């Protein structure tokens, strides 16, 4: 299998190579490689060129072989770089790194045609054929050749059937056709699609497979087309969620940029974004404006509006938000409450613990039934290193407390409001660490000097 991914993508007007532009939270090329793997090929060759090192670096563990196209002289030239690595007895399927929505079923049909000695060709009839090569058929309706739009006559431009460029053929024959390509055309390039006419001239059957939904073969050349495919991905993902039983308030106002596993009776309000791998338990309710990335949410937990979960694990029957941020490597136990403008990072909160208002909990191990008072800050950073805080079960911190890590708060301890605690807090005791209040009787407020 060969994936052509060497294009620069000038119309993207981006420093990022075209095949790395994000679609549904992943690079365009990642979608194509995933489809390729579903066909279980013996090898996947990815032809890269513009931004090649950047493209390769984006897939450090991917099971593909990379082929460099030093000069971008057309799709036929790109294929020429890859086919020497393919044994003559193999079948070659050619895909494109900027055509991300193709399903495996029509591609599998093409491969079977190539294995039978034919040239399998993927075609479509789009609403607007502008920009696509046209499929020219002979008087008996057989495919005769493909002509690029810039080289087509007015009569050929009136043809609605278009060539997607995706094809499959016996490797030995494809190598021969590629060796015969010429660049005497409007763009001075070697077109892969010219192999169609060469196959016909040699009496090889060109067997077209027409896509039922042309949207699957749409490529991405600019940000407008990228946004169009993003809407397709979003619609597909949301339809799958709703079909599986998830209640989505407005399918047009939810983004799924990854995978979402879920239980029963999940409710998702408007403007929610899912990224990466997300797992939602049964009975989960998600309020408006939440962003959930690479996180797990337990049964019957509710996320109130405008929460951000990133790399977190939330237990059952928890209450999060509104306006809470739960950062990576955080684990919140069952029944935990994390409320308004509370940030938790790299910490654990045990069963039924609460941090309901305006607090920061960082690098902390918090036990069960702990109450983190409003405005409590765990000062975990000394300017160079992070330090750990341990708060044992049933401890309470008063409002506007500061716990300077590393520190341990004993079981059942209480810290008085306004305290700045720098030493261990004994279990079961009240600890006060604040300046004594005093009033200066002779003090007067300064006044402005007259001008």
C-alpha cells in the first residue's frame, strides 16, 4: 500500500505541512493510515516531501515505511519513488494523505480487483466536479482514460463522473505504466491518473468502483475544505453517539475530536468538546461549555457548566463545577465535590472530600471527607521544584488558608481561616498560623495635598 503525502499545501497558508493539519483532533494523515491498517496490508509506504522530517516526527511509533520524494513533480512521480520497494507479485493500493474520510469497504473491493489482474479505480459523482479529473468512457461505456481539469476540453468538463485518484493494480503492471508516464501537460507534472489510459491501451480491464457518498473522497487543499470535513466528522460522531443512546441537546453544537466510550443515560448539553480518549459512565450529565480531554468520568457524576477535564479520572456520583479545572494525573474519588473556580492538578481527593470555592490543590494526596475551605491554596512550587502535600481523612481547612508544601495535615485536624501553615499540622487539633490582630488608635488615613 502506498500513501502519497508529499504535497506542500500552499493554499493552507500554514507552516504546518498539509497532511498534519488537524481533523477531528488528529492529523489528516493519521486518518488515512488508520484506514490503511484496517485492510491488513503487508506494508504501508508513505511518500513524504515537503516538511518531511516534521511529518515523520509526528508518527514516531507508526508501523509504516517512509519514502522521500525530494522534488514534487506530480502524483505519478511520487508513486515512482515508492514502487521499487514493492515486490512484483504484490497488489498496490494508492491512497492520498489529504483524503481522510475513505472507508475500508470500497478500498477492499479495489484491492480484490488489483489482485485479479485488473486496474481498480475509485470514482465519484460530486455535486460540483470543479477541480477533479473527469472519467472519459468509450462508446460501450467502458473507462477509456482520465483527464485532468486543466487539460480537459469543454465537452470533457461537462462530464460529471470524476476520478478520485485512488486505484489498485498489480505491482508489476503498475511499475511498467509508471515508467511510461510523460509530463507534457498543462502543469508539467507526471500524473498517476495517466496509467488508466496506458492500462486500456494494453487491454487491461479498468474496473470502476463508484462511491455512494462522494464526501468520502473529498480532499483537503485549504482551510475552507478542512472546515467542511470537520463538520462531516462531527456529524458522524454525534450521530453514532445518539444512535447508541446518548442524549445530545443540539447535535450541531458538540465536537468529538477523538473517541467517546459511554454507558447508558448519558446527557450532553450544548457546546461540549470531547478530545482524545474519553470514557463516560452511566448516568453522567455534562453541562454546557465543558471540555473533556483524555479523561474518565464515573457513573452518575455531573459536570456543571464550563468545566475543563484534562487527563483526569473522576469517580462515581461526583459533582464538578461550574468553572472548575481538573488537570492531568488527577484522580477524584466517589462523591467528591469540586466547585466554582477550583483547580486541581496531579492530586488525589478521597471519597466525599470537597473543595467547593476558589481553591488550588496541586501535588496533593487528600484523604476522605476532607473539606478544603474557600480560598485555600496549596503552595506546591518553590520556584524551582514541586513539593507534595498530604492531608489525612476528615481534616478541614479554613477559608483563605495557605499550606506551604511539603507538609502533612493530620487526621481530623482543623486549620483556622487565614492561616499560612509551614509545619506539620497535628491530628485532631486546631492550628492557627496568622498574625495577631491589632488596631493603631493614633493612625490617620493620608490625604492628598492640595494643588
